[in-house]
């Protein structure tokens, strides 16, 4: 079946611009997660959504970062007023039940110039 | 909160040899321990996981062992092949609505 998809695969933006990253989870998965992976580093948790519960935003690094999940499916991660330190690969994952068996998308590589 | 340490950061083995990657965790309440393989330019892929009620789990050439007393778990790959070359991440999670905490990864190179 279809896995997790993310778009765009690559995004280059100028410092100060806003960007939106999209994630389409596996159909039927109630939990959706966003992670950030800087060059050569591990995965940094940003936010997760679980069903209709309030999202856990505890990993968002600043108030420039926000995310929403519409209709319990597609999610959008928005970064406002991008900074060079926001350059990283942003990964989305989904699972049937938090936090087990998370399946990752291919990621969006964000470059802020 | 939970903290996960992973060693070694890099590992080179000859094709056919075994590879072992170790992780330690800090929170004794952790009960779920997955391992991910990440190839260049791709997202992490779940390869095996274990829950705290089990001490060992195998899937073909891959096995994971868990020592709850010592708070560490290990990934064992036998009969390594060049296609096993990748970055491997361990992770841990405590019960409840909490996210996974990942180790910093191990770059495994299998030399033909």
C-alpha cells in the first residue's frame, strides 16, 4: 500500500520567508509526527497529533513553528520568518497507535539562504 | 525526560562478519525500543522493535536484545552484506502519550 508521502522533496527559500511543508500519512493511521534532522544528526521531535486530542507541541523550537492536521489526515508544518538555522530535513511519520511502529516519509530538505 | 545514548557512532565490518550496535536509556519506565535504518537520501525505515516484556527478538539476520536491569538494548546483524551499509538509529519511549527519543545514530559500513 501507499506509504507516507511528503511534499515538496526539496525547498530553497530566502531568509525571512515563510514555508509550508506537507505530509500525507498512511490511510487509517491516527498518529502523525514531525521530526527535524540536521546534517549528520539524529532525529529531533517537533510535534505529534493523536486522533482528536490536542497536539503535543513540546518539541517545537520557537513560536515561528506551527503545524496543523486537517480532518485527521493531511498535516502541514509551517515555518514563519525562516532563519538559516532552520535548514534541515523535515521528516513526517505516522502510526496506528502512539508511539508504536512509526513509518516515515522521505522527508523535505529545506535550505534557507 | 528520557535520554538515549548510542554507540559506536561509526562501525566498519567485513562482509559476512557480525555487527553490534548498543544503546542505553535513562528512564526505567521505558517500554518500547525500535530500531531504524536510514539510507542516504531516504527516511528512516523501521527494521525491528521490542517491548519490555520480551528479552530478545529475531527476524532473519537481525536480532535485538534488551536488558531492563542495565537499561540497555542492542542490535545484532549477522552475516552482514554491503546493502546493510546505512545509518542505524535506536529509540525509546515511556508509556503514555509520549514521543520516541532517538539516539544519535551509527553509521555502519560493510566492506566487500
